[in-house]
């Protein structure tokens, strides 16, 4: 349809390995993309790689509620309804049995892996609802995101918390 503005998908963590793949797949499908990441150099490389695409890069973070609120304001200022959000943000995997770790390690892991997703969902789900298009909100997990992953209890617990979110 000529002359209509298509709703872009937002890719959080767009400069990571998984995020770059999501951006590439969306661009190849002809979808407009808003690529969000903290790394300005990575965003510049992503924009150069997809120079012919309908791609907008936005520097932003979902590390906490304040960062997520600031990102939501930047997206709202674009005055475009969003077609969906894909969250490709994950921390590094740490190996080891949960019983061998002090309790504060589990708390820190949950803070690092789950809290940013909660902060993002609080801010971005209302933006999707405003669009009234039935847009999706997709979390992409790593190993252990569906079933527990032997030897990686901390990631498996974080993945279970994200599924409950």
C-alpha cells in the first residue's frame, strides 16, 4: 500500500548477537525497525549495514525504571504507533550449582536478568496498547529459557521468572 505508514517493530538489544539477527530478519521482511541499544558505535554500524532499510536507531537502556521511562518517552515522541516489541536482552551465563552459591548471588542474578525486563514491560506495554493494533511483545531467551539447563541454575531460575512475567 503506497502512502501508508507501517508501524515499526522495536528491537531492544539490537546490537547484540541475537538482536542483530532480529533486525536483519525484520529488514529482510521489509518491516520498519526501531533499533534500540546502549552502544552508539554499535548502533552506527547497524545503521550503516542496513542503510537502504527503513531503520531508525535510538540510544537507550532498560536497565531500570528510570531508563525504561526515558526510552518510552523517546519512542512516544516519534509519534508513530508501534507494531511490536522484541526484547533480545540477556546477561552473560554463569555456570555452577545453585546450592554452591551464596544467596546474594541469586538475588544479584535476578536483579540483572529479570528487573530490566520488568521495567521495560511496565513502560512499553502501555505504548503498544495505545496503538490498538494487537501488537506483540516478545522476549527472546537463551539456553534454559524453556526447560532448566543443567549446570546453569541461575539462568534457569531467571528464565522461569521471565516466563511468569
